C-alpha cells in the first residue's frame, strides 16, 4: 500500500512539473496559451489525479468497510457493530448505549433513564424521563440508558448491551439463533434451565427435529432429574444409555407409553401430538389442575389428530402451549427443536401460573 501511494505521489509531482515546464514555454510559445493551461488542460489534469486516487485507494476503502461490517460481542455483554442489529426485551430490561451509538425504536413502551438521547426523526433532545416513539431513530449524545416498561423491540448500532434489573444479559452463543427471532427467548429458557443444549458450542440447530428419547430426557430434567432405578420397561431401552433414566422415569410415572410390541422407539422423531400427550400426562402426574380445553374445529386438519391424543391436544391448544400455523395443527409432523423449546417455555409458564 505504501509503495502504491509513493508511486502515485511521484506521478502527481511529475505531472505538476509538466505544468511548470509547459507554462514556462508558453511565455514565448504562441501555440500554447496560458488560458488553455488554466482552463481545459488543468481541469483534465485534476480529473486524472482524482481518478487515480479513487482507483488506487479503493481497495483500502473496501478493506475498511469489510472490517466495519463485522460485529462482535465481548465477554461482559457489550455488542459492537457498524450496522443495526435487532434486539428485544421485556418490562424492566435496559439498553445501555455508549456515546455516538444509534437506536431505532421498533415497538413497545420505553423511556430514557439516564444520559441524553437525540431524536433524529424530529430533531429534538430527550432528557431522562422522556418516552421513545416507535419508528423513530435516535442517537446517543452521551452514554445513555433506556428502560423498557413492556415488551419491546428495537435495533441498535455502535456499542450497546442489554441488561435486566441492572444485570447484563449475556447473548446466546449460537450463531443460528439471532436476537429478534421468535424463538430466541425460548431457546434461552431451555438452555439456561439445562433442559437441552446446542449441537455444538456455537450452533443450536433450531430447525432440527427431536427424538422420543430426547423428549423423555428433557422432561426428566424438567422434573429435577429424580433418581430412578432401572427396570426393563421397554425392550429397546437398555441400561446405561444417555436416554435410559429419563425414559424409564417417564414410563414409571405414566407420562409416556410405548409404540407397541414392548418397544419405545427412542430414536424415532417425536411428533407434535405426542409432545402434547407427554406434557398433558406430566401435568396430571405432578398434580396440576387440568380444565381448560381448546376448540380443535378451528383447524382444518383437526381430523388428523389421533383419537388417543385428542384430549391432550385440545388442552394444549386451550392453554396456549400448542399453536397452529396457517390454520393447521400439523399434529403428525415431527417437532423442531425451536418449537419444542417454545412449547416447554409456555408449559413452564402455565405450570407456574397454576
């Protein structure tokens, strides 16, 4: 890069030397007029130098842009980014912005708690206590803290972090679970509560399917992993497997049944209606009051719900644990990991509300 700049500078100097020589010659040479040198010739020279600078420094600019587009998250929860990143929070959450950072308020109620925030949309300054307006763009004129008073969504750039009650919320480490996705909080719930983990340190695989053995293991963890003595409840659940204790516990509790012929089929993909049955049985066996039911006729594929699962699916729909999509329940479809995380999160909220 240095050599290119030096060469360019020498070329420019050489051209400027030519100006001097030509101008000197023009004093006695009627073929070259001073007005031409000061006019078209000098204009062309400037254009040439401008073009050279643009061409020979473009790669420097490209490298800078590439680096600027990268974002990173520090160990203490700060996100640094040159582009707007989506985020969401709940009542009481805080968004701390360093001076010069930008914020676009998407939805929900929030207000400035400290610092100075400039509303770039209206050109006004917001002092502590001022509320934010959905759709407006803001700039932190000083280190600023915004506090949400309900569920909110926003986008931020620069250097910022999310906190709850003054404590920093560490972002999830999974690159395939970005903030703002509908399942982000659900994945956080299952991971932070140790119900299930990512497929690696940086991947969660939200669209991956769950197996029946995984589901019984998760329910066993949800119950606090009570110790369970092995018994040959199913012919395909041997002692010592990672799914053994959870499956045996669920069977002994009456939460799960086999698939026939004394088998459980732990590697088989668990369906949405099977999960509804497991959660329903879990609630009953742990003493929860089961009352509310949902209207399955509102779904065009209600007829595909198995007879043995109908009551459980109706309950899951009624309490908001199982939601349809496009007017369908898809009861026989394999449940994705993100969907299971959401169902477990809703189930736990329902349990706590009883």
